C-alpha cells in the first residue's frame, strides 16, 4: 500500500488517488493573463475580466443542465433555448407586476422581488421541463434524428406560445434600483448586477459540485453518465434519475434565463435561439456530459468574448450574444 | 418518357399523382391562372422552396443527417448573385459569375464542414452546423461594406427581367407578358430542372448508398462504403442545390439581406416543409413546400376570421391570432414526427388494403 492513499473503513484495498488534471483550470487563467499585455491597461483588463467571469457564470447556469442530460441519457435537447426564454418571460412578468418593489429604494425589497421572480421562473421552467420530458422526449429515446426534430418542434411551439401570451414586441425590463450602476475601485468598474449574477452562478456551481461528488444521488448520476446499463443492473432506475436531472437542468435554465433577461434588460422570444448557439459552443468546448468542463468552457467563451470585443470593434460579430 | 424524366421513381399513389399534377400545372400557369403580384410571389416562393426542401431532404430524409446550415448555403448563393450584380452592374455574364461565385463559396465550405464533423454522431453535426450558420449570419450582417449589413443590397437585374420590360406588347389570355413573368418562368424552369436532377441523384446508385447509410451506417461501412465520404458528398450536393436556389431567389427579389436568406426562421420553415411533406421522398418536398407557403400566405386570413369571431374568449382568440399560424404548423410537425414519420406522401402511398401492424 502506498502511504498517502487513505484507507477507508469499508474497503480493504485502497485505490491510489487520481492525479488531478490541472490543465483545464490553467486554461481560463492563462487566457486572462495572456490578454493582459494585449490590452495594456490594467484597470481596463480587470473590468473586462470581471465582466467576462460574470457572463460566464450566467452561461454556465444555462448550459450545465443540457450537458448533464446529454451525458446521462444521450439526449440532446435542442429545445433547451425555449426554457431560457420561458424563464426570462416568467421573471419579467413577475418583476413588472412587482414594480413597486423593484422601484423602491431599499435593497431588501429589490432583492425580494428578484428572488421571487427567479423562483417563479424556476418553477415554471421546472414544470415545463417535466412536460417536455414526458410528452416529447420519452417516446423518442435512443433515436437521435427524431430527438433533434421533436425538440426543435417543441422549441417552435414554445416560442409561438410565448408570442401568443406576451405579444411579439420585446419587453423592456428595468433593473431594480439597488442593482443599477456600478462599483468603482480606482479605475476598475464593476457593475452591481454582474456581481450578483456572478455570486448566484458560483453558488450554483459549488452546490452542483457538492451534490455530484458528496451525495448518493450525485454518485448515481455520475455513475449513470459513465455507464447507464451498469447502474440499471445494480437496481437503480436510471430513467427516474434522468427525469430528475432533466427537470433540474430546466430549472437552472430558467434561473439563467431570468438573470440573462435582467442583464440584457429586454426580453424577446428569439433570445432562446440566440443563446442556445452559445450554449452549444460551451458544452462542446467543455466536453459533452462534463459539468466541470462546462464551467471552464463558459468562462473561456465569455472571457474571450469580452476581450475580443475590446480588441476590435470590427469583431462585433463575435459579440452578438453579448 | 415520363418514367425516364422522373428517374423511374413514380409517385405510386393515384391521389399523390393527382396532387402533384395539380401543383405542377398550377405553378406552370400561375401568371395566367392567378393574375396579381401576390399570387405570383407565392408561386415563385413555392418553386424555389421546392428545390430548397428537396435538397434538404437529400440530407435529412435520404442520408439521415440533420443540418442547420442549409440556409447558410442558400444565403451564400443569394449573396453571390446579389453582390455580383450590385458591384458589376446588370448583365447576364454577371448573373452567371454570381452563380459561379456562390457555388465556389458554398461547395468547399460544405465539404469542409462535412469532413470535419460528419465523422462523428449526427447530433454533433447538427450542433456544429447550427453554430457555423449563426456565426455566418452575424458575419454577413457585420461586414456591411461588402454585404450591406442588416439592410442588405438592392441591385438591378438584366433588362429582360425587369418589371418595365415588355415583350412587344404581347399579351396572353388578357395578361401582359412583362419582365416579371419572364423572370417567373426562368425561375420555374430552373427549379423544375434542379428538382429533376435531384430526383435523378437520389435514384442513382449513389442515392441508394445514402439510404443504406441512413438505415444502418455500420453495415454500410462494413460493405465497403466510406460513410464519411458519402455523407460529405451528400452535404456538398445539397449545398450546391441550395446555393442555386438562393441565386434564383435573389434574381426574383432584386435584393439580398440577412432576413430574407440567412435567418434561422427560414431554416425552421424548411425543416417543417420536409417533415410534414414526408422525409425520404422528394415528392414530399413538393407537397410540404406548397402546403407551407400557402399556409404562410393564406392561412392567416382564415385564422383572422376565426380569431375575430372569438374575440370574447381571450386565450383562444390569441391562439387563433393570424400571426400564430406557425404554432399550428409546429404542432402538426411534432405530430408528424410521432405518428407519420413518412409525412403526407408516406400516408398517401400506403396501400389502404394492406393493414399494417404498427
């Protein structure tokens, strides 16, 4: 036995710990550091980096569910963008009704309004995810072509229903008073809302990491990603697990959508489609099925988007999502 | 003769035959049967979208791969013709140059995308084409010195095709033959020829291999067909046809812009046409495109009247609002994927006497 391998009580033979792979973690840090000389100004760099991290967190929220669902059940939901849009609309509907609270000058009321809106968005998209899974995805498990078509169809229908309910005109959504403006540290500017969004994204990431690595359900999910048949054979219902993950992913998309709506300060039904492209890029870069990869991928894409936007105005096409 | 023309792939259903004849006659005589600029516009759109949907069906229905980049190639074709005419002025040589430029851009791009991403699962190809197509749409709207940005480019077409052109005051059945009608026939016959060529291709040995790949890629590979190569060629072929259709569309519209060629909603329209019409048969593209474009242009009137009669019921009225026609087609799309994967054509071709066990 090696000395440093800890021996657990239940296992007689301990496994040597996996060597930690640092390369993915180094990537976004390296990107940030490399771009420092290219930008030249330290304060600008800090501002951009911060904005990029905040944007990356929001993208992570929207992308993480999709990548887990794919890893677990080999289902790629092209209708995921619809959840984002629905979440955004639900949040907007709640916030516009609570305009007394969002307009008030007290942090607490503002926070409560945003919290209620986010919870409402998550509830709506969670239910929608359940329906989506039951009605659309369940009958076409294992058939990729039909899955793509069906989920696209679901996306079209959801988008049209949003149009029917809220009308085709983009809804403008003013930020609550407490989140307007920015904090200044010397020349470094940090928008308050981005700070909040970053906090939420980080909390969700940590919570996800803890659930996935420290709980039994997380263990089953990870095992299911590795080898679903084996988990079934051990007597667990992977399908039920999958429904759970699917619904969780949908709620996260709803949360991400509501934050994104506040970030953009407008809500349109087309936003789902715009973001889904970004989300696909992120989950492919991160590796399908990997939550950590998705996190790194989101950071990379968002940082790159922010730096590139600074480097050249003509590169605006890279930033359409921004 | 007819058998040869249709590449031995006959409709195999009386009703389908009848519908196809009605559509073809309707399109062939559109300027005289349905005078008026709106009807002519609809007829042109149907002709072009038949080619577009048919070429997409070569990918989706015959090869079994989902691409979201079809409007990308359509747009490249349209921009090729549009920009050539805008920069070099109206002449037939320039039109030809525009088509060549469009093809020269579209086909290599299709080959590269295919070779890079068709090695893996269909799902990755779908994601990658989606990303490439949206990047391209943004590129086209941002390179405004070249493409005209969001506004696009207006340009002049050769004189014969301009609305002001008169064919010696010739009028047939009370309709004056002008440049618009000549353009219409150029596009109609162009589309017809493209469709027949596509029909020929899918019924060739190459087309059989594509179907074999759709049914079972492993077995096709085991039989010695390089699936990557065949899929990539199918992708390039579809791109070629789409680029030609795009060029024709630019000639008709005398304008190119991101909304009319590259937008994602057109991609969705093509998908709906192919699936509702029937995947894996090019006749499905004809039915799907016709049905869809007619619905897009005339269903709204019908829904408007339903909506007006239901004003008192708020939600129902909103659902029947004229702008919600896509909602109904979306639902029809989902139902088609579930219950009739072969679409309308598959339904029509099914022998009513043969009871199939589902």
